[in-house]
C-alpha cells in the first residue's frame, strides 16, 4: 500500500496501472514504453515506471475517453470507449448526407416542378 502511495505522490504509474486504466495488456504497455510512445524507464529491479503526465498525453493524443469499465467475472472485462474523432467524423458525415438529401429534393422539385 505504501508503495502505491509513494508512486502516486511522485506522479508515477506502473505498467499494471496504465494497463488497467487503458483496458489493455501489461505487455502492450511495456511495448509502448520500449517504443517511446510512453515516457518510462526501468527500475534497478527491472520494473517499468511511467510518468502520469506521459500517460495523460498519450490518452489525449488518442482522443479517447473511457466511459466505463465493468468486470463481468474474474476472466472478462468490458470497457466502453468513446473515440471523439470518430464521433466528430460521423456527425459531419451525417450532416452532409442530410444537406445533400435536401439539395437533391430541392433540385428534383425544381426540375419537375
């Protein structure tokens, strides 16, 4: 428990912390650190530490927001994620389809009317 408090006070996270918040595997987090996607380093004991600021930048760059996380049982977990960029794109395309439908209707009336 003191270990987690100390990490939080230093604004550091473990690979397990990041994996839990992202709903991914610890190995994925390890690879992100190795690839430089997340700023982190290894302790003398070989454990990775990730700065909370780096984690927050990573989440912001992905434009994702975890909506909720539910444990179904000890084996399965459901994570719902909203992707803001996809939603903006979908909203734009929907508005364009509606605009074009109105324009087709207007032109059809003009042509036949």
